[in-house]
């Protein structure tokens, strides 16, 4: 090939065609930049309904289990991942039972029980402080609907701090005995949760993605929001409006720089796509949105997003 090219070059230099027979000079098109190439994949999965969700209690770091409905939600998410043929290389979850149960169900149903799993408190749900364990309707009656809405949906306003002698204070649990006292939150707003979650994303999850792995993160509405805010550069205002439905996998494809590649199935401010048809997704997101309506006439048993 090299010899042929050299010969062709030599011929073209030694021969000059008459001016009238020379072909018109065409402009050379600029090189086309290559599109983002898929390199790594991360699947986010919010846990299913917990027993405190069912009882309409503020949950946060309380270590409660899934309901039967919550287990079914996790199983449905696993089925969707199986249909898509998603093979998980490494998985991450919070240290809360509802997230760990969700992850266990997914790995079992998809036949990937040997997947390495890492668990960290930095993926826990936001700490609801003194609201932890309180009934939402009773809390509205005590503090007023506007105040409770501010605590739940503002970006930077945390609820009152939890007392250190509370059974729900994580510092009193052996589960967190390895965490420095000052790192354990007594109350968190979404901003606090983002700042607590991102160091784990960068320090523990990103290294796997840099190796081109497919990662599963089983966590909570607010810890997942924190990572999505970073990935898609979502504003403080928009992130508080983002609804993460329970049990529906959210798939992100990343390029070699770990920048999201916009999915043709993406909606709204997200680059990733949910593994659900449009009607099912809208109903699930509306159900989550309705959880923030903590009016006094809210029906008993309404699920809580915490």
C-alpha cells in the first residue's frame, strides 16, 4: 500500500494536465468531530416502599424494612433490567435495610448474586432530624403545612436537629460506630445530602466507571438526586422538583470522560432514561410528587418519599 501511494504521488508530480482539462478544485470539508462513544454505564435504583413509608412517617436514617409492595417494586425493577440485558460488574448501596433489600432482590432475580457489593453511609437518605419517626399529618398540624413543605422541599433549609439521646440518632447505633462523631448528621437539607454523597461518588464509584464498568447504585431519593445534580449540572431549583420513582431503574451511559451521553429515551433535565413505559413512569412520578402534599386531609397510608 505504501509503495502504491508513493508511485501515485510520483506520477502526479511529473505530469501536468492541460489547464482546460484540470478538474475544478473542490473545497475540503472540515473534519467531523466524533460523537461521544459509550464507555461506562451506571444504573440508579431507588428502594421500594418501606414500612414507615406505608405508615406515613418521616423515615430518613431510620433502619426500616421493605413492605411486600416495596419488595414487588424491587422485583419489577429487576425484571426490567433483565429484559434490557444489563450485566452489573459492581454494586453500591447505602447502609439502610430498605436499600440493601432492594439490591439483594435485584441481584437475585437477574442471576447476578456473585456481584461485588459495597455499602456506605454516604449513600443514606437525608437525615430528617427531629422529624424522624413523626407522623406527617400530625407534624403538619403542629408546625403548619408551609413550614413542613419548606423542610421537605427546599434546597437549603434543614429540619430541626435530632436530640443526641434519640434512638434514631445514628451516633447511638453500632452500625455507625466507625464514623467520626462530627461526620454524622443531626439534620440535613438536600444541599447537605449532596455534599455528603458526592465524596463517595468521586472516591469509590468513579474509579470503577473509569475502568469502563457497569455500576448499580441502590439508594434513596435524595442521595440519588445529589449524584444526578452533579452529572447533569442541574440547578438548585430544578433538583428540588425532580421526582425519582421507587423501583424503576434509571440508566446513564457515560463517555470516556464520564460525561453523560443523552439518551433518546431521556426526559426533562436528565440525560439518562428510566426503564418504564411513558404512562407507568408518569404515574410513578406523580405518586412521588403527591407524597409532598402533607395536607391534613391526606388519606391514611399515603407513601412517604423519605
